[in-house]
C-alpha cells in the first residue's frame, strides 16, 4: 500500500502520519544553518518515500537535528555531557526519547531550537558577510586610487618604461 494511502487510513491504536507541511527545517532554519539530507533518502524507492521535509537534517558537532512529529524536533546526541547539560538547562521542556550507552535522542519543541543548537554546536552556513552601505562606501573610497585609468598609480618611472616596451613588443 503506498504511503499516501497509509496516511489517509485511521487506526485507533496508531498515530496518523504527519502532513508534508508539518515542520520544515530548511524553511525555518535554512538561512542560518547548514541543511543536509538523511542518508536513507537515496536508498529508499521513490514510491515509498515520505515528503522531502522529513529527510532534512542539521548537522552538529555532537550529533544532528531532524524533524520528529508536528512542531517537535529530535536531536540525536552523541555526547553524554551535552545530553546532561541540555536536560539540566531545559528541565521539563526536553524529553529523553531513547537512551543508549554513548548516544541518545532528545525531543523538544521547535521554539527551543536556537538555544539547543548553540549548546550542540550546530553547523552554521559559511559565506560572505553582508556589508552595510557605510562599509560599501568605505571600500569604494579605498579602491579609487587603484581603478583602471590606463596606468597604475604605484609604478615607478623605470617600471612604466618597461611596461610600455612590453606593450610595443606584443602589439
């Protein structure tokens, strides 16, 4: 039975599958944090795949974040020290879903993501800093003496003679 048909069936003892628009990590945190795909995405047959939003993950130094259910985010934590710190700081707001010897899964509401991401050291996007208008004008002023005018302002007399000789040679 295809996944779409399974999500439409209702059973009294099972949860209904969440809708495709439940919690999209890329939509909410994609501008600031690196978004990766779950490795299972490329191995599942297309007809059995869930909506793409369920395969987004945010890698971190101590595990990774992924959507769990509705507005709930799960954090697969690989460091017991970090797990203890998160549970201590967010007592009652973060639940321990699965615990192993060296790893565990924590569940929390999406509103807590930014605070927990700092502790878990989630990977932020790299890139250029956005310049303010004042910074742009400052860089333009600094570059004015070096704009193309036909001759470079920092050439000495001997160097400028050499450059004219080489120009004559190749013209």
